[in-house]
C-alpha cells in the first residue's frame, strides 16, 4: 500500500474511476507540452535548440526529481502547497499555493481568447463557416465564445476526473500528431526542396542580452508545470508509483518535442519569417503549400486549437485542487473544501475559478483602457508563475532532513543528489525570474515596463499576504 493509498483521496471518490499510466501521461502532456512554444523557439533561431536541451538538463530534471520525491514524502492534497506548508510553515505554504493558483487565472483567460482566435481563422477558411469566423473575430463575439467554452470545460471537471480527463487526453494525442507531422514535413521538405535554415552555419551560442534573458525565461516557463501532475495523484491508480514513469516519459517527450519541433519549423520557414504569435500557423501553411495540400490548413488550425483547449482544460482541473486544499485547511472560506458526493470533484472551487476567469475575460472585451488593465494582469501572471518554484526547491532541500525509509521514490544519489538538484533548480528558477523582469529591446520605456511588472507582482503578493493575515487574526481571536 502506498502513502497515497493510506491517506485516501479527498477529491476522488470510490465511484470516480482512476486513470492509469498512459492516461496520466497523456493528461500531463496536455498540461505541459504546447506546440505554441515551437514558434517561440523558431523566432529565435537555431540557438533555441541548444537552450531547450540545456534547460531540460538544468531545470526539468531537478523539477521532475523534486516532484517525485516530494509527492512520495507528502501525500496530502495540494501538491506544491502541501510540500511547502509541511517544510516551511503555513504562511509560506499559503503564499506558494496562492501565487501558483492566481497566476493561472489570467493564463486561462488569454489562452481561451487565443483558442477562439485560432478557431476564427480556421472557420474563415471554410466557406460554410466563414460567417461564424467573422463573428469570432469581434471582441464581444470572442468573449461569448470563450465563455461558452469555459463553461463546458468547468462542467466536465465538475463531473469528476473520470469525465474531465478525456478532453485533455484527446487533445494530447492530437498535439503529438501535429508535432510528428511538423517533424516529418521538416525532414521531408529539407530533402526535397532544401532546408529554409542553414543549420551547418548557424550560431548556437546563446545571446547574453535582453532578448537572450527573455528567451531563457520563456524556455524555463515552457518546461515548468510537471509538478502540476502531482495535484492529480489521488486520481491515479498506484499513486506515486504510476506517476514516476509518467513524468519520465513526459520529460523525455518535452525535450525531444521542443528541440525537434523547433528544428522542424526552421527547416520549413526561415527565422526571419517565423514569429512568436503567428509562427505556428505560418509554418503549417508553408508546409501544406509545399506539400500541395493547402486546403487542409483550416482543419489543421482547428486541430491546433483543440490542443490548446485540452491544455487549458488540464490545468483548469488541476488548479482547482489548490483553493480546494487551502479551503480544507480553513485558510480560505471552508466552502471551497466542499466536493460533489458522487464524483468527489471540488465543485465549488471549480465554479469560483470559472467565474473569476470570466470576469478577467470581460475586462479585455470592453474598450482599450480595460484591455490595457487585462494585459497588465497577464504580465503579472507570467512572473508570479515561477516564484513558487523557489519555495518548492527549498522544500526539496529541507525535506532531506527527514527519514527516507519506505518512500515510493527516492532521488538517485540520496541526500547529496537531492541537494545538488534542489540547489540547481533554485538557481535556474531565480535566473528565469530575473530574465522575466528584463524589458524587451523593442520597448520605448524600459524602466516603466520594469516597474510595471515588478509592481504588479508585488500587488499580487500583497493580496495573498493580506488574505493570510486576515485568516491569522481571525484564528487568534477564536482561540
């Protein structure tokens, strides 16, 4: 019997079926692999291939090892929140959970609009749905479409993990298929028409400037998230013993997928044509045109939208476990700790999360001023996503003081190996935070952008500290 079995699942129920190795591996793929990052790499050039591999070794490996060992040591609900709480106290645990959850809300909103925009482009390319595509290109049309999609996702997760897992799993399979298509097309077209990029003469040395710092932060951000799989551990057959091979498979796939996919895109389109925003559609269009099947583009764009939707859905279901776990600990209103008696799903946390995302999306649909406020919140979310990793790797280090007998998984090398990886992960996460604070070389107000981002993150941290402080004072008065 594993530690997870002893503790039991507080979000799962005996009537809610658990998933196995391939189910959680695909769910994790939906959470942590996004083909949109291939465009980021291609826009940077062949040097991104080097950085993908370096980041995998210096950040992804420590992150996977930390996730597996901390999951084995602390089977409680909440994953990173519980790990930090048990090693560094309730305040650090709450702030970790708060930042980890709060930064996902603007991410959900921005990703939903990206999905609707991609669907709009797909529908415009199909005569029978061109009218719908035109509606989706309008702000209010996009808002209502994104809201409808979000409500469907929330309803699926409210029915339990056994139902909510299928959209992410299906999207992961489609994502893998698109990746393999890009890689195949890159190799095939390089052989037939020649590569769009001269890899033999390319520069693979990372640039030590503002663009290099921003790129490094983006690549670390792309690899972040495997610890989120641990939020679902009580919905997995075998607990940690099943998550171990799932995360190993996921890590290998991410590394090969990001490096190989970036190389494939650069073989199809040159760096000067690729862009972070339109790089993926451009590469798909170029590949299909060269293969003389350009009519497939709208359908491939719709498939790409499905992959992003599955990723959003996977994170939406996982993220709801954080306010649920904090609610169980009475640091947030205890109503958040309520679950559906039949499915075990944290239905209140799911509903509140959906409402907040709709409100954030609403900000971007009403005029330039509020849209600017929305962009402000999105920028804040990117930085605060990485901050919890500092606490997480600190928890990994501190946990080495505890006995390691009877664990389902132990870091290779024991205490020494774990401390080396904890220190390495902490340092890399810290450099990514510094990189995210570096203003773009294209900005006209570098200091203003820096102060805006740093100030936004400070506000979010202050809100979390204020919520915890309110809980602390109330608990003191009732003692």
